[in-house]
């Protein structure tokens, strides 16, 4: 341990780590993708109290390899098909290293002008890449959960003329709307924003799991009749379960006519808007007040990186802006401090990795990878459709394919839910691939997501082979 910066020590370990990470990424598909440890196994190996004397970096690194690595689930493995990915990529990892090295705190323009100005610029690039409305302005947050919370708080302040911030929830009858398929982060945000779960109205969905616009309209009318204040509608562009798309155009018109804030949660599917063939199908964005998507899901930027776009930045900032004496500076009238665009004061310098990724791939390179991923999902969907033992649970959306085991004949003694759950358990236990599940109309289904950065055809074929073989085993067993 050296109190002062030791250039040689730093360089030696940095070189070792870059070599290790290069090997790791080249062979990450050889690891059991889902960590095989049992609860408490990692904990047991770690000392109960901190070391009094400093240790060598080599010793710490060895312990990382021996004690920590076995408890890692390999999110960057091309055999990872669960949830949505948290992708990284070469340019992103390297930029993240630089960011850590600079150790910048990007709370104000003054505390690193480049961090604020680069964030402004790359978000303007992203806005153009996704073809979002020209008056949208972007800001980086850590996660979609927090982006949505910020949008909700801004909508709350708009609906109460800034009173909620001053007086709290007393006497407010605010209502928020989302579909029954919306992400749990919406309800969490409603709770944290002080509006309360009971004021979140969950609108039913059709059999493609898309919000019923008519039901939304009647819920709003009911609320107005009962003295509530419709405050915010959260519509999903790609739900987490099945990637369902709520009808944004109809919802947008309802929001506009009733002067309700419209927030769009496109956490995963937003990335696909860089594809003109997908973007052209997305109508109704002109009605949105805010829009979130996560470059950390399907745009190859290290977790965390969530892009929140808002239309009325004045309104938005008024919900958050609070600048004490010790944070004031002479430049305040000329510049915008990003900490006025959200909850945190301190902010990571996230724009750097986004900048590296967009420049490294270019928009064409990014489009190419996304299109390949979608083709893999189409291939997988075809296999499911042609299969004797599986059924497709809902049509594929982008890279999400939902399927389950099909019971042959009318064998009432066999339950497809139980067998499909058993199939998933065995597949994941093998460590060869990792998938997750959801429910479609109450039925247990497996989700296959083909969106990992370094995914290739062979990995998808391998996944299919394992799934099919294991499925046959279960049905015959
Ligand atoms: C993943 C996801 C979220 C949550 O994302 P975080 O960045 O982890 O908070 C929210 N909404 C949808 C639709 C998602 O798929």
C-alpha cells in the first residue's frame, strides 16, 4: 500500500486487468452463464472483519478470481438470453475506465464543463438517431426507474402548479395510469412520488397485451367525475414481459385532449427506433411530454445509462431546481447545470461512454447489429412455430420470443405450466444458456431474448438445440 500515487503499481495492475478482460471477453461463452453457487457460499469465504493492514493488489486480484468470480452470472455471455441484456462493448468498457480514472463529478457545468456539454451533445445525437420530436431535450439518469420517477414528479408539479413540492400530498387527488403489463418501476415511482399505489389506475390490455385505449378514456372520465386529477399516463413502447406496444397515437390523443402528462417507457425497445423500418411504425410521439430508453440495455453502453427526453425543460427543471449558496457560480446565468434535471446532486460522467460507443460503431454499425439480433429472434420464432413440442405464446416482438411446452393430445394429468417451469429450471441449471420467464394471459411462458452484444447465429442455434432436447426429455420422462 502506498499513500502516494505509485505509477508503476498502477500501470502493472491496469495492464494485468486489461489482459484479463481481453481473455474474459474472448472466452466468456465458456463460463456457466448463470452462476452455480448456492446462497451464502460467497459470503462464507469472506472475512468477517476488514483488514487492519493494507494488502497487495495482486492478493486482492487473486481473491477476486477465486472467491468472487464463481458467484458472477455472466451478463456479457452470448449465452445470456434472460430478462433484457445489460450490454457492454469494447468502446464502452474503455470509456468507463477513463471515466473512473478522471473521477469527475458532473453536478454543475463548472465542475467539468466538458461533462455537461458532451452530455448535451450526445443526447442531441441520440434524439436525432431515434428521430424523436425536435423540441425534446435529453438528460442522462442512472436507470429507467429513476427517469420515470423524475417524469412523474414533473407531471405532479405541473398538475398542482408546484404546490405538491411545497405542501406535500395533503388534499391531493392525483391519478396516474398505466397498463396491467407496465413495469413494476411505475408503481414504485408512484409510491415514492407520494401519489400512492391506490392512485395508480391499471388499465386492462387486449390479447396482444397492449393497453386498451377505450378503457383508459373511461377510467379518466370516471376519475374526473369523482373529483380526481388525472396527472400522468405512462405508456409502454415494449413491455418487459412480452415487448408489447401500447397504442401511442390513441393514448396520445387522450392525453392531449385531457391535458395529462404522457410519459413513454421504451426502456428496451427505444433502441430499435434507430431502425427506420421500426421507427416508421411508431406513431404518436408528438403527443409525448417525456420519453425514456436505456442505452445500457440494447445499445451496448455499460450499465448504468438511461436517456430521459423531455419536452418542456423549464417546467421540468422547476420541479427539481434548488440551488443553495455554496453551489452558486458566476456562470449560472449562461449555462445549465445537469443536477437541475433530476434527483441527484452528484452525477457520474456517463456521456463519455455513450460518445465512444456512438462514434465507434456509427449509426450504421449499430443498425447492423440490431437487425442481426432481430433476425436471430425471427429464426428462433420459426423454430418454435415449426416444433411439435412447443407453442408460441404471443407473436415475437423485436428480439423477444415467448413460448411454452405443448401437451400432446388431451392428457389432463399433465400441466403445461409445471412442465414449462421444470424445463426452464433444467436449462438454467445446465449453465449452458440462461433464460427467464413471464406470464401471458396467466400462462407460464419462457422468454428468449436475442440481444446480447456479441451474439452470433451459432449461439442461437446452440440455445435452440439445448431447449429442444431438454423439452423432449421432459415430455417423454
Ligand atoms: C428494464 C425496464 C425498466 C427498468 O429499467 P431500469 O433501468 O433497470 O430501472 C423499466 N421499464 C421497462 C419497460 C423495462 O423493460
